[in-house]
C-alpha cells in the first residue's frame, strides 16, 4: 500500500486497514501479516526441533516440538505485554490481556500438519528418522507454498514467483540437511 511518508517513517493505523475492496471493508492487514509470519516462523521452529531432536520415539519428538513452540508462544506473548506496558506506561486490563493471550496461536498450530505427518508415518511403520524426514519434507513443502503465495500475491512473473518459492523452501531444505548432518 503506497504512502507519502519518507523512508524510515513508521506505518500508521490507517495503513493497517484496507477500505472497501474485494476482501471486504476494514480488513485488518496487520493482523493477517502477523498471523502469516507467526505460521511461517512456527513451521521453521518446529522443523528445527525435529531436525535436531535425538529422541528414540516419535511421540517424544512430537512432544518436544509442541513444548518448544508453546514456550516460544509464551515468550512472544510476554514480550508483547511487556512492550505495551513499557511504551504506554499504563496498567493492563483484563480485556487487553485476553487479547494478547488470544493471538499468535499460528506459531503453534502451523506445526500440526507436519506433526500429523510425523505421527502418521510412525503409525504406518516408519522408524523415527524416516518419520522425521517425512515431516520435514511436509514442512519444506509448506514453506515452498508460502513462498509461491508471496509471489502470487505480489503478482510477480512466473520465474520470480518460482524464485520466491525456492528461497522459502530452502529454509526447509536446510533443516533436512541439518537432520542428515546430525544423525
């Protein structure tokens, strides 16, 4: 969304909402951006945990992923609450606290599909390493798709869209490489 502000000047509240358009009036772009970023970050963190886990069971790997993501979520929510308290120097109302605790779940929920692949692979007889590899391939595919969507939303050419998808997928590929090097 173009603005008339010079570079380096922050966004205003009006920059975060789009007027009436194909996606409806009052669409909260900042909330969508934050949710999408949280989901991508959750996929990357869950992949890193799976790649570096030295567990002997798929269930322990899944628990390690979920506990790690919950800790990250709590830390992020805590940072937002503290930031609000520092910047605004006001008390936190119950409604504000509920709002903080009700957001950011994409960080955790984005891992559900790779974790489903992890657990499903184990149920189908795969060993821990094979199940983790399947989950990492799933996560890499999700990152690739996110990169493709970025290119699509930005109306990039086909080659630029593919470059965007490959760059995003490279993060997942790095986790597969990490898994290979560590085990």
